[in-house]
C-alpha cells in the first residue's frame, strides 16, 4: 500500500510526518536539527530516500544536510556557495548599489532524472547546481545577467525561492525571485530571460509593467502541461498558457488576491489551490477565517474550503513553500502555518484535519508519495 | 595542546563534546586556531567565519582569560594561558533576545 512522507521545515527544526495511504493516522519524527531554522526539505524524485535540508542560522550560517535513508539519519554535505567571478552589486534599500552577499538557501529542487543533481535557490538571489549530491555547488551566473544590478530585496530578503523543471524538456527551467520577478532558461541554465509580460504591479513599481522587479511569491505547474504556470504574486493570482510569454489574471472572486503559496492538484491540471491573506500589511486570513480556495476551472472561479479549518480568531500566515500535494489516487493537500499547525486533506481539499498543532512556525512543507 | 570550547550547535555538527583539543605549530592566533579547527572538523567550515571573506560571523564571540577577543585582529598572538592550554579559547553564540 502506498504511503506518504511529509517533510516540514520550521523555525526551530525539521519534522517528518508519515502515514499510510489512508492518511488518517500519523507518526511524527523530530525535531531534527533541534533549535535551528530549516528553510526547506525536499526529496529526490529519482531516489526518494535522498532528502536535502537547508539548515540556516544567524549565528552559524548555512549548512546543507543530506539524508540517504528517508530522513532517519543525516550528514552535512557542502556548504560553500560562491558566486561566479566578481558578482558585482545590486540595488539596495537606500538606492545605492550593494555587494552580492550569500545569506542562505531558501529552496532545493532535486533533478527529475538524476539523483546526484540538485538545484538550490539562494539569498542573495542566485541559482546553484550540484552534480555530486550536494558536496560541491556551482552557480549558474547567467541568471544574474538579467538586469541583476536592478534587483533589490523585498521585506523578506532577495531570495530565489521557486525552481520548476520542465519534465518534457530538461533544458527548460523556471525560477522566481522575490521583488525581482520570474525567469526562464531554455538552454539548461546558460542564459535566462524575464517572463513577466502581463504582470502589473502599480503599487510596488514606478513602471507597473517593468520586465524585472515584480514580487513573485510562488509558481506552480502540473507536469502534464508544462507550458501552463500559475503564479501567486504579491497581489494578483496569475496564469500563463505559453510558458510565461504572457500572463493573465485569474484572481476572479477570491476575497483577497494577496497570498504566498500556490499549488496544482496532482491529477487535475485545471484545479488550483491558494490561501488568500488579507493584505501585504496584514499577513493573516481575511476575517480571521482560515480558508483554502480551490478553482476547478484553472482560475477565475474559486470556492472556499473551510471544513475542519478554524473559522474564527485565526491570525496565522501560510508561507510560500508551505503547501504541497501528494500523488495518491485521491489527491492529498497539505499546508503549514506560522502558528505551528500542519493541516492535511485526504480528499483534495473538501475536508481538513490537523496532523500536528503545536510545532514551531512552519516555513516549508513538501510531501513524498512512496510506493 | 590548545583547548577550544564550542557552542552546543557546533558540538552537534562536529559530533564532539563541549571541548576539543588541537595541536598547533607556530604562532597561536585566532586564525591558526580556526584553521586547525576547520581542518580537523571540516563540517565546521563556514560556521564560525564566512568562507568567502574569512570574517567572524557577526553573532559569534571569542572569549579567553575573561576577555572578549572578538574585535582583535585574527593575527594577534593569543594569551600565554591559551597557548599553554591552561585556559580554553571559547567560541560563544552571542545573546539574542526574543
């Protein structure tokens, strides 16, 4: 019988939640790396027992932890993330130019085809790749050639937080960077270009349709339709049907189109999930009611999913990497909150139950569907 | 024999107890201690000083002989008590409120 393994990164360690395919009884393992901030964990689709974890600390810097036994034991691997050549400068808060400085890894994306290859998204924004299981890392510097000197950090830092590989074309990768935008390579990471046509940011940018500077919070793709991407932007939920050549808004009847994560159902490419947040200055659900919104029409028409979620006095946030779906026949949906809850739905969002309620603030949630 | 005291998270990372001992030939300075520490325990690379700049991480402090040596040059010889092993070189995570 299939099972699921949910990988949870929190402000004070990592937790691994496992269940059989029914997803109604859970074992909780952790904290792993107790007391340390774990931005993201993700397993290799080629070898699910290989998992990478980004351990970061204001005191001790970046550590990359790797497990080869499904998260039971961990070993640190390479943690030297050196920008290629002289990285130059980027825009700073005060309008001056500021040197590129590595701070942390926000996201790991293991290769779809090779267990030894993994991508890492960094703050200050850059994309790194390892071809030896994380022992050594090389930057793909062509990304920063796309007007990198104009990028500037948002409130959360200048982070590369989303990496999506095209399963039909290994030369094509999409990335997203807070307050810089979305970018695509069609040559395996050598050269990049912004994919922001159609985005409008009238309250964040002096030029609302600039090609860089949009604050993209998250991207999602269904593997069967690699030209269709969904985007949760700072404000606006967006969709492209041509790999980012042109975006259009699909916010429709959402109570707020501000939010962080966005996900696609494992088996229904037109079913999309977001979690509306009240505003950019009030990072909690509208009306204190925690509701996931689902569109079964690829956007524009959204329904609230609230059964099992708190519907009063709920003022948590759901961060950009804190939502995931499994690939069981009845698609499971998972998300974690800054209040330390991890909720699961074993029926595509119709009903929800908490797996855990009292973890440290959840930064990331990923799920592995195991045979 | 130089004695070095590590904060708890670095003990976990290096899989050692609170205090480790190092052999150092030549001058005993912050730099030679950290070089020897990282050579002996490679998992500590980048955790005490930045790998690119070699600067001490801002929220770590170096104490010895009841003195804060954090702002001293990494090239300055350390006190005789540290060199002789009578006193440890202490790496401390700075206090943080909240």
